[in-house]
C-alpha cells in the first residue's frame, strides 16, 4: 500500500472555505530533488491571492511555498544535503504550490540549511518574505551604506525583514506603519517612522534613494514624490506591471521596477548568516495547525498582521 500524507488542496477558486485537508500519496524525489518532512509552513499574501485567482494555475492544486523541516530522502545528483539535515526554503515557486503538506519534494537548490538556534516555526516565516526583501534591496537596488530607504508596511511580513536587511547593509531606514507598531520597528532598526494613518508620507518625506512598496495603488504616485532625482521605486504587489511602473517613474525623472521573488539558495544562505549573527529575526504573530488553514488565511487577509503567520505540522 502506498504511504499517505496530509496536504491542503482546493478544487475551485474562492474564499478560505475552498481549502481542505486531504490524504494524498507520499511523493518521491526525482533527480536533483530532495524530500522534506515539513515541520512548519509559512503563510503569505501570495497564497490567498492564488486561492482566489489561481494566477496561472487551474484547480485542483495545493497551497504554500514556505517550509522548514527535515530531509527524509535524496535523489541522484544531490550532494548538498543528507537525510536528517534541517533545512528551510521556498520549494517550487512559482510553479507548483505544495508547502501546506506533511512532506514536499523540490530541487535541492531551493533549500538552505536552517539557521542554527532558530526553531522550525520561525524558520518557516523567512524564505519567501526574506528573499523578496533581499532580491529587492540587494539585487535590484544594490542598496549601499548611507542610502535612505523607505519601506511601506514596515511591520508586515516582507516589511519587518526588509527593515532589518536594509539596516544590516548600513542604510538609513524609514518605515510607514501605525503608531502602535513604531516601538517594535525601532527595536528592529528603523531610524524614522511615519504613521500613515495620521499624515501623508509624501508630504513629510523627500530625498529618498529607494522605496520598497508592498501596498500599491496610489502609493506608487505618492512614493515617487519622495524619491530624489533618479531614485528607485520597487513595487511588489504586481510583478507583471513592470512596464507601467517604469513609465510612471520615468515621467517623474525617477526609476521604477517590480520584483517577483524566485528560489535562490545563495541569497537564502546569506540571510541565514544574518540570522545567526543576530542581525535579522523573524516575527511570528500566530500559528495554526494544518487543519485550521482557513483560519490562518482569514487572519492574514485582515491585513493587520505584524510579521508572519505559520502553520504547524509536527
């Protein structure tokens, strides 16, 4: 009899009620792949947006891309890991979601060793959000010491990690967040904070070198007004709008682009180093067992989360 495992599936697009936990055959790794026993899986806005729209997928499909766990099998071509290693990563993004499951199979290059001293719950909060921040600030912006970076939704999943990564690179970090979150963000390294519910950030900020925007909408136009000439705006909400963002920025004498995160074990290893140095720490607002996945999505969609939401499987 084929060994079974639990996994979240959806047969149709819609609200959190379409998510269900099913029994499915245990996957076997193919060449260059490893299988990981998932101890915890991060929950991201990408997950509920996919649940609603499907992006380029047609149901039925699984859910999730953030995992932390233990290697249970390796296939030919894998030399970086052995059975029993603790790893974390963003397996199969953006093609095959499946992190909300007892075990997941993906190329070994989609994983890195789990940071020492970090439990699986907090490790699962890192990959997608931290890689988004890294690939935006380090790869796209080439952020340097002394530059001024504005991070919107600074207390959110990507935002709170972007604050720490920017600070680790020596930047002057400005964040937008509700006043109740300012003390926490200062503790994470923010130098300036703006309560976006009380003032228009575009009226009180200028001379910014880089803007990281995870909100979108009218934040694009308003953020461009805060940038210095030739400053860079990076949009995260719609990676397919790169042309439109670039044109809007150009009309203001600024630069603009979008970022879509991708698996990158080298960047994840650099993030691991920052975590082990105590320069980056993930915040987890809530955890849910796999069977409460709909509740996890509902909390995330409310849009007030500080840090991340994580599903626990072990």
